[in-house]
C-alpha cells in the first residue's frame, strides 16, 4: 500500500516569524520537505501575521482555533506533524487534532531525559550535570539541583508527567529525534501507556535542508568548523571551544579553525591575545548567511561541537550531510552524538579541552589515512536526514496505520 498522498500540515504553537529562516529548520523545513516529494503541505502557527511571512506556505490563525477540532476538520487533509514537545500545556491542541480525524504525529524535540520516570539515577545525574555546567559547582547549585529533584518526584509527576501522558496518548506516532532519545522516551511511555504507547514511539529525526550536501567539486581542506550561539556561553561551551581551538592549532600547524556565530567581546579579546601565527589560523567569522555556512562545511573535514546539552545538534547533522566527520562531547545530554558517530563518521570524547582537541586531531589522522570519505558520509546521512527523506519516513509510518487496519481514531501498532 502506498503512503497517503493527501494534504499534510506541520504546526508549532509558538508565534515565530514566518520568514525564510523559519522554513530553514524544524516544522518549516519539514513543510518544504513534504512539498519536495509532491505532497501538498502548509505550516500552521498562531497569528497575527508578521511582515516577512512566506504566505504561500503558511497558515496563520487565532490561537483558539488550534484547540478547535472543527477548525482542523475544515482544513481537510491526512495529518499533522505537531511540534509541541509532548507538553501538557498543549494537550487541548493535540486533542483537537485527534478529534478532527487527522493523523497526529507528535514531535518530541528532546534528549529524552525529561522525567523521573527515566530512572532516578539517570534523571538526577543529568539535572546535576546541567546545573553544574550552567551555574558552576557550588553549594547553591547543589541545593538548586536537590530542589529540582524534589519537585520532579512530587508535584512534577502531577503537573508535568500526568498531562504529558494525556498529550502523548492522543498521538498516532510519537517522533523521537535520535535512537537514544527514542529508547528514553519509550521507557517513560511504558509508564504513561504501556506497550501500546511504547510502540507509537518512532525515530523521526529533525530535517536538514537538501542543499546541505557534499560537493565533489569542492576539495576538503584541513579545516575545522564550529557553529553556535556563542553568546549563550554556558550551554554552547564558548570558553571550551576557544581553548580547544587553540590546542588544535598548536597540535597541527596546518589546521585552520573557523568559528561561525555571534562574536562576543570576550571572544574578540581572547583572539587578540593569541600568538600571531595562531591568530591567522583561528578565524572568528561572525554571523553569516546559511549558504556560507554550507560552503564552509563543504570545505571542512571536521565539525566540532562543544555544547553542554543539545536535544539534537543540527549543525552536526548538517555537517554530516556536507561530508564532514564530527567530533562532540560524550555526554548523556547530547544523545544524537552517539548516533552521528556510530561508524566512520567521527568520534566522541570527554568534554574537556584535551579530550576534544585530541579527538579532532585523531579525525584528521583518519582522513589522512583514507578512513574517511566525504561522498560516503554525505550519501549515508543525506539519505536519512534530508527533509524529503524525513517526510517520506512520516508517510511510511502513516501508511503502516492503514496496513494495520487502524482508523485515524485508533491507536497505532507500529514497529521500528
């Protein structure tokens, strides 16, 4: 049986600017992915309109309509991919979509460690690691973490888990964005709804733009690229990045390090103090159009992530599609990294200057030894992560609903 080819929608409950940047990632890009495979699709989000909205691809509506089953029914179509994080505060929207008769795919943009039901040890350790990374190691941080854990095992089970469970029970497909996140979400869903709900949790990665692809006409250089919101210094690991970049440059006199993203005064001051030779090879590129980031990734051999936590890490995914290998920290809070480096695609390391720098230099050695191939890396990951492939994955899962003889109002029985 072929996948449904009726109209589909993506939806976010947040009022973003509906310009070209919205349609370059997440729900906007997935909308484009459906369109690329010939499926009619529009993105939906609350109004009122904004000046640069791409109106041909966008439906703005009153927020109240998102919780109105009749409004959803009036749109027609097959299904909705809802970017609502399974959050209980969006239960009314999930309920309305389901009552309208549309297939509901609930996107879980999360690393999966969101509940004490993940396991007391794993959840508590994650809370402590993140708090320590963001706030520093102190008695105040310890007290803060203990308070968070106390909330999670008491009021949090009612306020967060109960309503999240009701939300996810409405979904026909629960989309996890990496295999490790999938395992974690399935563990929680076993508490939320037993084996039937567990079977609804499926791998649906975030989409990457189709133009993120290796170009055989562009040779790979001895180049490391790092892209991030460096003004979010604690989460993105800005100080760690700078220290690691300097160590990489010192370890290989031919390596160039290009850093893309907002350049902070601290970064500028650090750069001025570098030895002249390193200053030339470590380049603060600032904020550039996405097309220039693509060209950098097409030239680079290695993409570096220094983050403390990431639900997914889109830049690493884009780098893989562009034929880079990747290096990132071996931490539970970035579960996609384990997936991305499972094979001849890169490696994880301890989240320290020494660990990450040595991993990057080891990646260059792997390239030199012929153990990395840009075309193979790009071919593998573009076949999984490009927006049209993610859209096809969703249609495949929707098709299984029909093959199982399950109507839109029934709970799906799916296997990965």
